[in-house]
């Protein structure tokens, strides 16, 4: 069995928390793991936000006995979470699963360039809070017979597809970052960054990144691997 040796107990706890948050939005969530050396990238897609979440995890060594040097597999997030031993700072990689479509199309590894216009963290959090309040207000004003899934989805799509300030980043990407524990109170303006590569935008924080397809760009920037 492949065993991941995480950097320390804190890294293991953060890893487990990230998996738990993904499972909160999708009980059947899968994650794609890619590791080279002591760097592990964990990709997940919470369906409510239509974004890719990327969590970097520090390892002390690649695998048990150090026999393998790379890892690329899609697994059950629930099974992976169950295998995390925070005290020992280890996690056993479960058997591979048939990956969902998103797992075959990931953001590019390189070619990212900084994009201007990203507001400060406090402004971003206030923006999400205002959007949540607006969504609740709009849905509560609906007559009972109009509170259908299609109607609610339409309201949510209009609100969460709005862009942040003068950027192309949709508000839903910031909401995802906050909901998944990436946009923490301790984060400063210097900690955050907005980057683009081909058809992708990436909101980077010290705790993880949110990648989203830029609206209307088509199939540019796809990385199938």
C-alpha cells in the first residue's frame, strides 16, 4: 500500500480538513493526487462552485520505503480521509477510482502571469458576505410556487457569476476559497494573487488555490494529463 508521509501533524490536520470540506459539498467526492518528490498536489471539484480547488501538501518523503518517485491517481476523498492519521502524520492512498470528467482536464502547470486588480482580503470577504445576503433575500422574496430548483439556480448563477472588481474572476471562485478554508482571516493582501494562463484564472492563497475557466475563452489552456 502506498503511504504518504506528511510534513507534520499540522499538515495532516489541514489535509484532513480540506478533504472534509470537499465531502461536505459532495459525499461521493473524488480527488486527483499528483506527487513528485516531497510535493503533493490535491485537486478537487466542489460541485456547488464549478471551480477546481487545489491544495498543496508537504511531504517528508514520497512513499513508504521511498521506492516510487511519482504518483498520479484519482481516489475517493472519503476513503482517503479515513486513512489520514494525524498523530502519525501519514495517509494511505486508497485504490484508484474511475475519475470524473474534470479529473482529466487540469489547469496548466506553467505559463501563469500575474493579473492586476485583485482587492484586499477583507474586501473579498465582504463581497462574498454581501452576495450570500443578496441570494437569501432574493430567494425569500419568491412566492412559494416559484421556489423551484431552476429558479433558485438561476438566481445563484446571476449573483455568483458576477466578476470581482475590474478582474475576470467570478465571485463564486472567492466564495469557494472562503468555504474551503483558503481565504483565512490571517491572509494579507501580499499573500493573495490572481494569475492567468490561457483560458484559466487562478486565485492563489497560502492555503490553497482556486482555478476557474475564464468565461467565453473556449478550450484554450487545457491540460489533459
